[in-house]
């Protein structure tokens, strides 16, 4: 039968029941249909619980709770650090593109500094996927600032399709239709293109005149908070949120001297790399903190295995 209050501290029982080995064993005894699985009542009724002396239970519970409180404080502090790290890229972009230097840069329509596009990608049916050339889809635009063709799907393409929709280093890609409004106009730049690849019809490409503008610089500008907000506000929403080629071509971009564009793009690249490293470290810290409560219970309970029921 379930221990009474006189022989056990209920918090001790709770901590005992949520320790990893008990939860694993309970999961192994699940019954019922998928999505409605539960632990059988007879399993719970027959479960044996270690019961040290009541004073010891309360002492151990107090120690566990104190350490849990410390873990929770550390998790809260880590959450603040994560939020700050996520805000850094936008802050860097504001500093560059909304600072005093930017006020003196001439502005040009994106379409006027393009050698190709904006144009939409190739339309492919699902049965054509699985082998062939890498194809850049909308979902691939959210992996990072640069295109990573090693992670994309493959699709069968003809030679004419490959010539028309081929990805070249320096190409910019934009999300032209999105289920989520905040995703519209998402921009990535292709820097490394190890093999012939194409892009999907829900993506738009712009190939810039590299003698006038640096692709990475423009991609950073198109990712800056003010421009992102402007694109979102000017988008059209029905079943999906969309933008067209004319909308994209009409966006005005700053065009400082080319050498200055390259300097800024290189500096932002270094800063963003540092931020990515910091975010990875913080993610690992949060993972470790999330595992601490279970690890703590495992250690404490394993130390009581010599106790009798």
C-alpha cells in the first residue's frame, strides 16, 4: 500500500518517484493505445519505495530542494544570457545600417545593381525528388546567413533547367512565400557552391553586379531589423504571405564604396561567428543544467540503496 504520512515524507516519495530509473521502469510498463498510454494501477500499487528514517527523509529532501533552487537560479541566469546573445546580431546590424556613417551612403534600387533577377526558381513535383542536383528550398534559408548545399534535398533536373536556375557564388536568395508572415523575405547568400545546384520556385534569386556591390554586404542589409520589418509590413497575406519580384527589385539599398562594403561585411562575419560560438556554449550550458536535477536525484537515491523498504 502507499506509505502513510507517519512513515514517509510526501516530498521524499515524490522525489523518489521522479528519479530517472523509476521513470524508465514505469515507461516500460505503459499500457493502452499510442497517445493514451498510462502506467497501470497495479504497477503503481506494487511499486516498492525506499524509506529511510523519517528524519533522514526530511533532511535529504531539504538538501535536494536547496540544490534544485540553486539549479533554477542558474537556469534563469542562463536564459537571460541566451536572450542577450540572440539580440546581438540585430544590434550589430542596427549599429552599421542605422548609424551616422550610413546616413551619407547613396541609395540604389536593388534591381538597378543586379545583373540577373529577381527571378523565381524551378517548379518540381514531389516524385522528382530524391536524386540529382541539390535544390535550395524555403526551409533551407533558415539554417543560417549562408547557404549550405550539403544539407538540402536533391531533385532531377534537365540541362536547360540547370542552366536557367543554377546557383552561383554570390547569389542572394529570398523567401517569396511563407506560411508565417515573419518569414517572408528571409535572405541568404551563396558563398560556397561545390557542385551544380538549383533553387525552388518558392525562392527568389538576385545576382548582383559584383563590380558595384558586395553580396555579403547586401545580404546583411536585407537582414537588418528595419528592412525586415519593412518587407513584412509590405507583404501580402491570403492563404500564405507573399512578395513579388517587383517588390524586391524596388527595395533601396545603401551603396557605399565597394572596399567599404567588403570591410563591413568581413567585420560582421567575424562578429557573427563569435556570437554563434557564444550561443553554442550557452546552449550546452543550458543542456547541462537541464540534466542536473535528474543527475542529482540519481546520485542521492543511489546512495540509499543499502536501505531497506
